[in-house]
C-alpha cells in the first residue's frame, strides 16, 4: 500500500452559525460543533483510506473559545497518523472575525476512525508520511496518545508503552 501525506486528506468545512444552532447565550452548541468535527474527520479518514470509515473514539476535545451567533466557522481536519486499520484525525476549529476577516483558532479535537469493509470488518489503511513541522509533531504524539489509550483500557501493559516511558526516563 502506498503511503500518503496528511495534506492528501485535508478537509475544510466552512459554515455560518445560525440561531437554531445556539444556546441561550447565543453561542454555538457544543454538540453542533462535535457533529461538524465528526463530519469533517469522516471525510478526511475516507480520503486517506478510500474505504468506509466509522468513528472509533473522540480522544480529545477542547472548547477553548465560545463561537457566537453569526460567526463564520471553519473546521479543518486531516489524518495525523495511521496505524493498521485506524487513523487519528486532528481537527482545528477557526472563527473568522466578522469585521477584519482575521481567523482565530477557537477549538481543537482528535478523533479516531477505523476503515472497514462492506461487512464492517477492519481493513488495512495506508501509512502517513508527515511533511511539515506541525505534521511531524502530531504524528509523533499520536503514538503516545494511542499507547496511553491502550494502557488505560487495559489492552497494553504500562511497561510495554515504550513511547510513554521515554517521556519520563
């Protein structure tokens, strides 16, 4: 299988925050943002694997900044690392200032997707070759995040989590 670059999976969704998508403070509902991130991550995972993909986990979500009614929101997602059948998708959320047009990072998330065949069985996906310094940093950190998840789930012994141990030794 030919390895791919993260840029090949880049997915950008831009939309407006409407009144029906806001809470009583007139900010975007967190669940609405999660749905937008899930859609973008799904497209990125599908672009990388060219297979049916399913959300395996939402590993991290940071709601750092409220997104007000009327804002233009851009969700950028791309595969940060792939494993055997799973892919980590890193998502950045940007809010565009209505007057200046400047974009500010508001939130971020990390999702994991698994590629499956028509019967729902996991299938192998291409590996990732990161290119930019940010892609390299996210690629390297993905293995630590995966090992941490496996240790917490009891699927890996802490002493076998070599990447995690390296942080503390």
